[in-house]
C-alpha cells in the first residue's frame, strides 16, 4: 500500500508544475486525506484534515514543498504542494455535466412545447390560408370573367368608334356641303330681297309716271278747252 502511494506521489509530483499563482484554487488529489497545518513541517499543529477533492484557495507559494492555502470555511494553513492538482474533481465535472444536462433537457422540453404550439398555430394558419386562397381563387376567376367581358366590350366600342369615324368623314363632307348651300341660299335670298326692293321702287316709279301722264293729259285737255276757237273764214 505504501509503495503504491509512493508511486502515485512521485507521478503526481512529476506531472504537477511549480505554480506561483496568487489566490489560485486547487483540489486535494489521489484519493488521499491530507492535513492543513499551522506551519511548513510535519511537526506543526494540524488545523484540519482535508479529504480528496477539497477545494483550497492558494494564498502563496513560499517554497517548492509547501503552499499556503485557505479552506472554504476560512481556515488558513500550509499543505504539501505535491498532493494538490489544478484539475477539477470528477464529481464536480459530473455534477456540472448533470446540471448542464438538466438545463439542456429543460430547454428541450421548452422547445418541444414551443414547437407543439407553433405546429398547432401553423396548422390553424394553414387552414386559414387555404380558405383565403380558395376565396382569392374565386375572386380571381370572377376578375378573369370581368376582364374577358371588358375586353369584349372594348372590342365592341372600338368597332363602334371606327364606324362612327368612317361615318364622321361623310358627315363632315355633308355638313360642309350644307354650309355651302346655306351660304348660297343666304346669298340668293339677299339678291331676291334686293330685286324685290328694286321692283317695288320700279312699281312706285311707274305709278308716278302714270299719274304724271294722266295729269299731263288732263292739263293739255284743259288748256285746249281754254284756247278760243278761230272763226271759219268763208271764201
């Protein structure tokens, strides 16, 4: 047993480095029980017995054999450096891994719950989207029918427009001819009015002439009646 312990102590001493870090945490290793003493020798008073994996706060490293350390409960003393290691004990690693596993499992359960909720929501939204899609399809068909009707109506309007345009060409020529005839008619009406005015003047002039002629005849007759007749000379 002592040989085994000696071999393990030598192996630990070979693997451990001479560290001088201040306030460093190390652990009691090799499944041993060591002592925390008041001084740096086996003759100093034992303050506390430390079992394997006990964490110690390193306060100083005055020589290569002993280090000054403090326990979690605040007791300070010296321990042999060769029995300490920087590696965390396996139980601490296992506990940490267990906690991490539990945390991960909790996260997984939380994620599963969220996934279930999201799947339910997705299923509900799929149904809603399907209904909306069907309604949009019906609306699209109705719009397609309206578009086809609008295109037909547009074609009819284009045809009617072209017909009216062709007719408008003839209508323009008819209107132009009508305007010409109207202007000609106005001109002829003006000429007729002028002729009627001239005719009226001529009629008035003729009446005057007849009146004057009748007066002249009367005057001549009157003058003849007033002229004394000559006596007939008898031979």
